[in-house]
């Protein structure tokens, strides 16, 4: 294949250092080269059309999956409610005050009622810091929340021992299904926008017994949990404690 043709393809589809903007090239001057240019131009045109069709198809499928995730609708939670967790170590109860963080309270209420946390692992338990969970063991179910992020809320309570908060990244509006329970006064997290929505009112001693033996240097890969689910955790982190069932206990 002629070097100018390779350059044409590169300029058509883009490179690692630039966007895929087509830059027309002048045809060669000789008759033989012109004939070859006409043939290769037709091939290039076909490749370009296929690339465009592939791009459009990718964008269409991507938009469809985003629409599917965006269809996640949270129920409005009661002003106060309790969620009871039966775990491999025993039960604990979280009481939620909706006024503390309404968006978080509604998402948690919806997830518990759906049974989303059933069979979920406490995959990140760090002594003296917190216990984290909230990734469903079925990648298909977890995938429904891939783009269903929650808007940030200003903290009205502090991340004290026993308080429950949605995990988030450093970028805005990245909360979705993972939550953590504070093991101690972690109020320094307040300034980073971690907004507690509830508190463990019974069974904190159970929460503190959750398996933490994998430590800080051997934490499960969240990407693999999302893509492989409990199969990955069972095979490589068999000692993790887990939630048997979670349900809304009562409302006030």
C-alpha cells in the first residue's frame, strides 16, 4: 500500500495525538499513480463510510445504555425509617433520617426494598477507619446503576462513629450504590462532601467484627467486582463477610 494512502487513512480516522478529521490530499500526477489513486480512493471512501457507520452504531448503543441506566427511579423514603441487615456475623440496624440527605435516603431506601444488597460482600473493611459495601454480586444488576449517579448534597451531619454515608469519588456527583460505615470519628471527610444519611443504632459490635484480614494492601478490585461479581470475590477473597438479607424494618 502506498505511503500517501496510509497517510490518508491515518488522517481520516485520526491518531493517538489528534482527532479523526479528514484532510483531503492532492492526487498523484502520473497516469499509473492516478489510476492507483482512484482505486485506493474508492477503498478509502468505503472504509470511511464503514467507520462512520460503526461510530454511529456505537454512539446509538451507548446512548441506549445510558437511557436504560437513567431510567433508574428512586422511591421517596419516609422521613425516618430503619433497615435491618442480617449478615454472616449477625444483625445490625441502620436508622435513616431523610432530612439529613434526602437524595441519599431515597436511593438507600429503594435499594434495600429491591433486595439489591442481598448477598453483597463487605469488600473493603479497614480497621480504625470504616467498612464499605454496596456492589451487587450480579454484574447485570450492578450495571443498571453504571450511570445512575446521585447529585451531591451538603453534609448536615458529621462522619462520626457509626454514621453511614455513600462513597464517592473526588469528582462531583459520583455517588451511586456503595456506602460505608464509619468505625471512628472521620469528620475530616465532611469537608470533602461525604454526607451521612443514617446511623447504626443497633449491632455496631457486629459491624466491627466484619472480616478485615485482607488489610489495606490487598483490597479487591472494584472494576472486577462490577464485571465478574461474587464469582471473583468468592474465588479470590473467600473470607469476606457478607449480607444475607436486608429489609426495611419499620417506618415512623
